[in-house]
């Protein structure tokens, strides 16, 4: 399947616009409300899922179209195995993504300063590789605590 060069440029432009919105549009230091965080998370997840589902549907339909042609049984079996491997890899990647997201959520829940209740306003003091914890200091009230990963 030949993909025109302009389509590659279009995908690259969409990715660059999304990166610009995410990186440059959120530079100010302020407290982000739960509603705003949920809204932006919903936007990015919806874009990602839409892209993934459209690509998956396109691949599955293309694979079934290829299976319908007169080819040898070995070629058809190879196509089916390739589809199953791709599906398994996709499920593994989704599982890995959800695991990392859960890990980030657990770590983020510990980002509240016990002294002044400021969220995410700390600097890293020390890091322990053995027990996967970091010692942090609040930039607002100078309170020190440990965040375990």
C-alpha cells in the first residue's frame, strides 16, 4: 500500500500541533483543578484511542481483504498468525500503559506536602535506588518527606 507523502506530512503536523499544545500551552505555574486535569486527560486519551482504533480497523479490514484473494493456504496462515501477533502485542502494550499510568497515579497521590498541603511543589533532595524512594523538600514551606515509587 503506497501512502502519499502529503499524508505523512499531515500526520507529522498533527503530532507537532498536539505536542505544542501540551508542552507550550501549559507552561505557567498554577494549581490545576481536578476538572481541568480530567478534561485534558480525556482529550488526549480520546485522540489516542481514536487513532489506535482507526488504525486497527484499517489493518484488520486490509488483512481480511488480503485473505479473500486466491493464495496458498500457507500464505493465508501466515497472515492470520501475523494478525494474532499484532493483536497480542497491542493488548500487551495497553496492559503496560495502564500499569505505568497506575504507577504514576500512586506516585502522584504522594505529591501533597504534609506540612502545607501544596500539590507537586517540591524539589528532589536525594534518590534511593535500592528501595525506589525519593526524598523531597517542599518549595513553599521547606517540609521534607519521602515519596515511595
